C-alpha cells in the first residue's frame, strides 16, 4: 500500500459574529497613535461584558495577528453642561489596550 504524503493545512481563524460585535471601534487619539507607533499597542472600544481572553481571541481572528497582552480600562461616565444651561452625561465605556507581537501591525486607515 502506497501512502500519500499528508498535507499540512494552516489553520486560519475566522471571526464569528460574536467576536465582530465585541469590538466596537478603534480609539483614535494622539496618545493612542503614539502608543501604536512606539510600543506596537492598539486601543479599542469594546463591549462592557468583554473579558481579556475574549478580546484577545477577537483581535486575533479579525485582524490575523498574534496578541501578546491585553489590558482593559473602564472609562466612567462624566457629567456635562450643554450651552451652560442643560445638564447631561457622556456615557462611559470599556477600553482595551492590546499589545501586538513585534514585527506585526494592523492598518486602521485602509481605504
């Protein structure tokens, strides 16, 4: 019996709907851009129910990169006055700072 050479298939992670809905948007600020350029860290706005492991899996599946660390921050809501007369609040959110493996990158500004 002749055996055929076994082909190695590279496992490509596909993003599920839950993973796609976990990531709300990238945070684009001067500080986050500086972190991205100097330390290879990306900042994302995520769901409040997200944990670090789920965020790591979502980033790896969506952007096809290797994540080395995830830090999360709960940004509190703030009271604001609009027009000096009307009081209101700016809603709080959860933010994740994700460290990508050295040599890999994500292009957030694709056309």
